[in-house]
C-alpha cells in the first residue's frame, strides 16, 4: 500500500514537464489496483483533469459501455494513461513528455502486475511498444511488453467519431479478457 502512496505523492508533486503548469489535477488511474486486465490510454482529457480520475469523460463512458456489454466488472479492470497531466487542447503527448512520465507508468505496471495489457489507441502503442506502429494495422494482434501480453485496440474516443470501429474494439477487449485469470 505504501508503494502506491509514494507513487501518488511523486505524481502529485511532479514538475518534470511543462504540463504541471496547466493541470488542475494529476490523473493517476481508475479501477482495481490488483486487476488482471490493465488499460493504458494516452493522457487525461478535460473531464479527467477536473475530476482527477482516468477515463471518466465521454471516451470513458464508451469504454464502460464495452466492458458492461462484455460482462467485465469495474473491479476486474485498472485504467491509466501514458501521461498523468492533461496536455492543453488535448494535443498528443510529445516524445519528451512521454519519456519524462514513463517511470510512473512503469511503476504502475510493476505494482498492478496485470495478466494482460490493452493499449487504447495509437499514441499508447507508439510510446510503449514501437513509434513506427499504427493502430489500424496493429489492433487485434498480440504483442508483448516485459513478458506481459499486450493487445492494442482503438481508443474509445475514436468510436465517438466512427461507430464502425466499435465491433473491432469489443472483439479485441474480449480476446484480452479471455487471457486473464478472472475471465
Ligand atoms: S505529465 Fe508526467 S512528467 Fe509531466 S508533470 Fe505530469 S506527472 Fe510530471
């Protein structure tokens, strides 16, 4: 437990990149810190910045809808982002920002010890696995990170713009869920 407290404290006091100047809240996570299924997105949006929790805006609602549809409970998942502070105007995280924030994500992965990681969107894929990869080609295919199976899929915000991606995202999450101990 104290390790989470140390991590939270470090994030809340972090001034490593310029995003600390404009944040309202540091957004660390949402969900069960012992879950088998871990989701990683790119960065907090406006609602997350205001509330201080990950994936509580419209994209989060899309994700929750998928989870409910697949019979996956809130307690079965853990969600966080590459960045802990909101980039103004929701611009994509820069390589430098992602690098500076990466240590916190590494600690989260180490503490949660997930069975499976689902990467939500191309930004998470590029920063965690390979900067040359794109989400359209990579989604639905297993890769790995530090020996943890990784399933890339669309960011739920993409579903808000293009409903046809919904079935693919649901399918990818279902595949990932099947590889967790709780499924
Ligand atoms: S985004 Fe990450 S590295 Fe930048 S200030 Fe926030 S916690 Fe620190």
